[in-house]
C-alpha cells in the first residue's frame, strides 16, 4: 500500500520542448491527484460469427491532462506556471540592489508568439513514479478570501496542465526542499481608476473581502500526422481572463454596481 505522505510533484524546465529532463525542483503543498490514463482504448465491433461484440482493442493518440492544486500558494512557483502558460523565456530583473526582489514580467503579447516554456513533470508516490514531458498550463486559477478572525488568508493556486504522455520512471533524487515565501491574501489591495493610463492611482479601502482570477491561457497541443502517437507542437489561442471580486456591502460597492450596470469601463 502506498503511503499517503510519500506522494510528490517535481519538475525540470525543458531546454527543447518535448525532450524530457531530470527534475530539479519540488512543488510544495500539492497532493498528487488521481492519475487519469493518457490514452483511450477503442474496442472494435467485428462480425466474428460468435456472440461477442469485440475481439481487438487499439489506442489512438496519447494526451495527458492533470490538475495541480496548491492550497497555500507561494511566490516562487508563479514564474514557472506563467512561463509555461502566458509568456516564456523571461529573464527576471532585480528591483533593488542586493535585495533579491526580482520582477518576472510574464505579460503575454497579443500578437505573435509568446515563446512558452515547457516542463518535464515527475509525479507519483512510493509505489510508482511517472514522468510527463512537454507540459504546459492551459488554465490558471488564483483565489483568496480575507479571513475575519486573524487566521491565515492563503492564496490558492489551481493549474490545469497538458503533456504528451506518462511513462513509469524513478523519481530524480537528491532534490532539496526549496525555501519559499508564502502569499498572504490579506495584503491584497484594490485600485479602481477611470482609465489604463492612471492605473494604480486610486486605492479603494474597506472594500475588498476576496477575489478569484481565472486565466485561460490559450495554450493547446497540436496534432499532425507524424511518426508518434503524441502531439507534435503547441499553439496559442485567445487569452481570456475573468476576475471575480467579493466586496463589502456599502456605498463604494454600490457605486461599482451602478458603474457595471451602466457599462462604464474602469
């Protein structure tokens, strides 16, 4: 029987998309979810002269999908998720000398290629580990609720990925537990401005109680006729965002409600 506390996720960023690499980083706080098959059997109905509908089975294309959920999110995992879903090849820049406060700008271009990175993901437990190559994120969800009794207000990170296939492997060993900085949802702040040019100029206080940001990255696998059953490359479709805000009932939230109903952009 597998030990519940022996499961884990770890990954390595691929140099060439689809060429598996050894993992070098652990993902903290995520329990391995149910592993769905990466291929679907097709049972062919043949006329065999016997009372049996099928005598053979085949598999078509391989395609691995999987959700990763981190209940207590931390800053260090976000650049990896965004680089494999929104914009890759990002070099961070330190904002203040010797402070290790690096800015990762994963703002995606709305035209052209965003050069998405890809991962080799290792997942499993002490019974069996699996490896999936060419992993990228197609949906990212960030959410938090502001606690009201001095409890922690964690940021929950939920990310759905796809990859080429899963293969039984042994976990890459010797990976150190990373030092991370947890994200405190209580420090969320809301600014409501009339236009993009004045963004961040007008903070509204005593209003925000929680929020949820869903990002559909537009990343998707592309299958072509080839020598392999898995996808050959990936594409980038429309990027969609939806921000849901929980506001304290009062004059400020009523003003925003009226603005929404009037169709006035903010």
